[in-house]
């Protein structure tokens, strides 16, 4: 290998490592945010369990089928937003207003579609 080829590969590997590091930081932040959201969701779930509602079988089937598509799409969107937040933090020199807007828009919102959402009683918020 020539010296210029080695420099190219070295530069490429450095860039790849930086991208992986930003992705990992974003995933860590996403996991922390999801854990916080899960704690809040468990309180809501406990309150909802006190007043059970009956839904049709079709509603439950539609809920499961919609979550097969919706949940992975939301997680990918949130992960990309978390990674973008990390990049924005670096590019803006730590401007919290910019990073909070990106974070809240991408990581916030609904992660799981419920039967009430299928029936139109609650809204689905894909973006924060």
C-alpha cells in the first residue's frame, strides 16, 4: 500500500469511529429517555388498569398489527434524532435550545399504539 492509501484508510477509519461513537452516545441517551418514559407509562398503565375498558377483537388485532410497523419506525426515528442531537450539540457548541428542540421532537411522542388510539379516543404523536 502506498502512503496516500494508508492515509485515506486511516482517515476513513477515524470518521467511521466518530460516527459509531456518536451513534452510541445517541443510543445511550435514547435508552435513558425511554427508561424515564417507561416509569411514567407504568403509572398511567396502573391507573388505566383500575378502570378496564372493553374493546373488540378487531381493535386488538389492529393494535398488534399497527405496532409491528409503528414501533420499529418510531425507535429508528428516535435513534436518528438522538444521534442528530449529539451532532447538533457538537456543531452548536452545546446550545441547549437547539439540542432540546431536536431531542423533544424526535425522542418524545408515542412509542406504542393502544386500542384507544385505534378507536380514535386518543391521538398518536409520532413527533414529540
